[in-house]
């Protein structure tokens, strides 16, 4: 009965040859299944996504000075009516002018989070040194408008042992901090690095050549993590996208947000995204860290062949940019 129903539906497409009919039916059913369950690397359904931005590097000034970079990024977020979360490497806040640039985020309604003072990998520190570095950043940031007790590990790394990982998790909770995890990781920092290196060698190079490759990269990684999240959790998430305070986003963040909206995605506030229950999860997986979606997939033991480590890294993108002459 079920086969007859499907055959009748295919006949309704106007296909009469039995062989062709069977092929049409098979393709239609496969397509329907893919739309239902999703495929890693291809967002099958539109979703919700918040911008979370790391580092706040005010010292790197290639092509666009820090104050202008700040204004462009804030303008892009305002244009798309979104309040993000900025995770600040506090050593960059050295002067009253730096504090004013940071305060502009809080006054605009964005969250300000702690990304440590010196941005050293936890795996290369003792717990004592790492916790003191977090407190040092807290002292710098706590009086800034928009500050919230949200913490993000440098390089998304929660430590090199289960003992260090769990000790830091307990300590952060005791301090009243929540971890501002990433669901969609990407290598925007590598595209930025390549672009700045090219401009240093060739000042007349047109940065707009990076626009489409950058957008394609971000869309591909969105598809991967969104598809993985649906398979691991069996539902859609309110996503947090990781990007950085850098040249490539000063140039293309508006284009990036417009791309998501054009493809049916909704740009939401980071505060709303962090309400998703996934952010209360503590994946029991090693290596610890990366996207929380990566961590939960690792914990499940079902996706080992799909989980490279680190989840995002420059070498994975190098061949693409080399082939494009970028």
C-alpha cells in the first residue's frame, strides 16, 4: 500500500516510463529524507543565530584603524538589529580611549564577556595561573557597561586533563560565571591573517577579493555544525557563531549577516541564544573544548570520523585560498 501511494504521487508528476518513474520516485524520496534530517555541511532549514566576537584586538591596525573598525562592526550589528556578545582579551584595554571604544558596545546593548587577560591556552598553564588571569581580566572589565559574567576559554580549550577541566568548571561556577560556548566555530581568523599578510606584501591588493571566499567558508561551517547539532541533539539550536574583532569582519560582517538573512536565518540577540538549554551542558569528552556541538558529538562516540581536532584550524583552509590565488 505504501509503495502504491508513492508511485501514484510520482505518476502525478507526469512521468510514464516505468524505469524513469522508479528513478524519479527514488530521487524524490531521498530528497525528502534529506530535507527532514539535514546533511552536515548544508543547512536544510533556516535557523536562529547570534554573533559572538572574540579578542577585541585594538592594536592590529592593517588598513582600518581600531576606532573605525569598532564603528563599522557596531554599525553592521545595529543595521541587522542584533545585540551580540564581545569576549574581551583584557590586556588590550590600556587607556581611557580603549575603555571608551569598549564602552560603546555596552551602551549599544551588547554583552561584554571575559576572555582572560593574556589569552594563554589553559592546557599550557596551571589551574592557579589560569584562574588568576581570569580574575585579572575581571578587574579590568567589571566596571564596563554591558559586562556580564560570561567566560570564553582562549582557543576554546578547557584544559589538557579531565582534572584540570573539571576543577576550572567548578571554580567558574563558584565565581558566578557561565561559559559562553560556541555552537558554530569557523576560521575567520585565518582568512583575516591571510588577507593582512597579502596587504603587507602588496598594498594595492583589493580586499574585496576575499569577500566571497569568506562568506562561502562561513556558510559551509554553519551547515556542518547545524547539521551535526540536529543529529546529536535531535533538534534545532539557538546558535552562537564565533567571529573575531578583525579586519575581515570590519569589511564583511554586514555582508555576512545579510547572507544569513537572505537565506532565511534570523539574527538574534546573544542573550537570547544563551538561554538555549544546550549551554548548560558540560560535555564529558577529551580533548575538552571546541564548539559545544563538537564536544557533545565527541561525548556520544558516534561521530569520530567527522570530528577533526582542532575543530577549526588554518591548514584546513589553506588549500582553498592557495587555489584561489589568495
